[in-house]
C-alpha cells in the first residue's frame, strides 16, 4: 500500500513538474510574443515595416521555432519570434547580408526583393548580365543582388563575359568603364586588371559604395568571398572599416585607382562606342560599360554658392563622433528629421525646411521632432531656403523675401531627395520592370 502511495505521489509530482515547465514556457512565450507584437506595431506606425531592398521571408510551415535566425542577425529587431514562429519586425532596416538564411537549420528562410505594397524597379538583364542596350552590363545591388559575396561574384562573372565580346578593331579610350566602387565594382575592377583590359572605375562617392554608408560598427559580411588577384578572403564576420581597408589594400597592391566623387551624368551610344559625360566636365569613350551602382541614387544638390565644400554632406555617417558643432540640416523628410535627432544630443542643430509644416512624416517621427523642438534640442526654421554656404556661416532667406539671415555654422547636411537610378537607366535606354515579390536567395 505504501509503495502504491509512493508511486502515485511520484506520478503526481512528475505531472506537476511537467505542468510547471510547460506553463512557464507558455507564459514566457506569450510574454515575448507580446513584446514582438508591440515592436511590429511600432515599426508599422514608423513606416519601417515595409522593406526597401532585400528582406527575409519565413516559411512558417517549415519553421521549427529555434530562434537561430534571430540570434544570427547582426541588425536590431529585423526578425523576432511571435507565437512560436519567426516573423518580420523591422524589414526596412534589413541590409540583406543573409546570415539568417545560413543560420536556419531547416532552410525555412529565403531572401526576396519587392512586396505587394512596395514594388522594386529592376532592370532586365541576360544571364551574361547584359541589358537590352548592347554593350551595357549591370551587376550587384542595382540588379537586385545585395549580398556582398554574391555581388562580388557577379562583378567577376560580368567582366569575364564582357572580355569575350571586346572588339579590338574599335577605337576608344577604354575597353571597359566600371561605374560604381562597391563590392561588385571592386571585384570587376580586379577582374578587368587580371584579364588585361584597359579599364576605368568611377564612383560618385568614395570607395565602398553603399557599404561606405553603413554605420561604423555594422557587420557587413558573413560568408567568405573570392577576390581576383588576391584569392579567397577567409573571414566570416567583419566590420565596415575592416572590409573597406581590405579592399583598399588589394586595389593598391594591384595599382588600381578609383576615380572618386565623380558622377556619370550621361551616356551616349555612337555605333557601339559609348561616350560618358561626368560631373567633372570630362568626356571619354569606352567599348563596354558595367553599371555596378547602388539603388540609393544620386543626392540632389541645392546648387548654391559654397555647396562644393568639405563641410557639406548628403549622408549622415557616424553621428556619435560629431560633437560640439553648429549644424544645419536641410530638408523636411524622414532622412532629414532622423539626422537632426541623431545629431541633436551633442550639437547645436538647426533644421531648415522650405515648407510651412511637416507634411511628409509618419506619426512617430512627427512626435519625436516636436518633442525635440519643445525641449530646445532642435531649432526648426520653417519656410526657409539656404542661399549661400560660407566657411563659418550660412545665409538663408524666409518666404518670398530676398532678405538674408546669417547663422553660425560648422557643418551642413542636405537631404533634398535624390535622382533614383531608375531614372538614369531609362534615360540611357535600359528597360526596367517593377517587381512586387521576386525570390533572390534560396535557402
């Protein structure tokens, strides 16, 4: 009898223990799910839920709820676990490094570009990376390939294909001009040197292209890559700074110079010879062109005196390193507001906006900037336009008046929009289609 009681007691204790474990698990799961749900709601209200480039898609039927994808992602709150399944939280901040795809133990994640709500313009290119304009090729981010390793591969393969079609009977300054010095452009430059092509690489900003605009500590590569004239780069994680230094060293070792801060303004085709016009007033000819540019486009200029200056910027990098400066931020869109908010804690920030009110902001950003103004962290000058930028000052006008006002100034950040690459592609005759969901990387 006693043995039976002991046995029954053991069963009861075991059952209670199991119920406690299951109950604790379900409670924690419900609690964490609520946190993730709040983050999703906030992302939607902030306009951060819809992706702007590559983003992960979870196959919920295959997902085993391991959370490996969340742990593997180097970004913050791109993925989360809700109700036991991986979900997208903040898709617009995804930079498409693909760590989540590699980490998933059952291959339940893939990378896509474009959604039903937000279409993405992609050029039509052949398997050799050539566009409908014979002689112009596209590789890397512009063609939908945002992963660094794959963009590098595309850059190499595109130049290999180009080298097979070079007509030595044509007379031009270059065999190949590469536009863009991001991952695809750098790999293409190295491959062109390896294949003895007379080439030139030009970049509208600086070495690294889109990678250069990542925050300093951002992890930007998760799988090895193979660089021509250098070999396999056997690193699985690196920072932006380390990766840029690697590329710089490899290019220097092979005597390849990138012509930076040069914008391609027009491309003319004359019987198979392309004439390229740049922002520096240059004109040169080439037999082939490889476009390895990003999807961010070219920042619009204000075209005012003093704008071409070292104190003027069109992107905000490493805001935490900027302190005790008099800063003017120009613009009234999300990028301008976010820049002003990031700079405000350590600097004196003035926001100049030509509009009378902020009418393009989501509710979250509007609340943040209003709070910053009320707490005297940011000064907003509505209905104003910068008219001149000097070494220690800027001058601006109000409304329709020609009267100018002087403001102490160390740095100017201009967020006046940009000329999207789609417009440039169409201008030179390249066909572009809008995709509302296209698989880029399979698990």
